[in-house]
């Protein structure tokens, strides 16, 4: 009886392994695709990245929450990951920092910089028309979460799901 159970278990494991390999998707690095991503992203401490976050945070606070809060300064910036999801996904640089708010409070900021995260993939149409990324001012986008101020809990408590 024990021998039969061992054989059944071995067959079950074999079927799982075989089915898992059938369901696996092909891994094509993003730099080898028809419309490639090159992974050329600004560093976490790039001033234009923080300026984008500042402006969008201020706009959201004005338009939706009416709080008048603004991000005044940032420090303790560090990269927490780069392309951590794999080479076959859109390149992203994950970062964290400490931000100082206009109400005197300090809190954590989690953000990631992704390549071509704008409408319809950023420069997709420019690339089709023979354009080059060197002609573009910005081919990256930033998504962020300010801990304690994610009022709709989009990224969970303390921006948990925004971390790599």
C-alpha cells in the first residue's frame, strides 16, 4: 500500500512539473523586442524625479483633499531595486526616501521610475515614425506613495504594496 501511495505521489509531482512548464511564458528581454526598452532610467536622486513627485503631490492635495500640503524637501534617498521583476518586464527603478511636508511632519516616500509609462507607452508612436529617444525630453514616468497620506489605501497600509 505504501508503495502505491509513493508511486501516486511521484506521478502527481511529475504532472505538476510538466503542466507548469507548459504554462510558462517565453522570456524575451525587453531590449530584444520589436519595440525595445533600454532600461535607461534616471537615478533615484535625480532632481527632475523629485520635482515631478512634488508637483503631482501638490496638485492631488489641492484638487482632491484640499489640505494645502506640499512636499518641501527630501533626503535619505536610496535605490531599493532595479528591474527586480525580471528582464522581460518594463524596466523600473524602485526607490525610497524621507520627505518633509509643509505641516512640519516627516514621513516615508516610496516611488518607482518606469520607462515609457506615459500614455500609449510614451514614445511608441515616435519610434514607429523613425524617431529616437535621444530626441525626447523625458521617456520615463514616476509612480509614488507618501506613507500616511495614501488616504484611499491604494498601496495598502504604509505603502506596503508599492515596495519591490
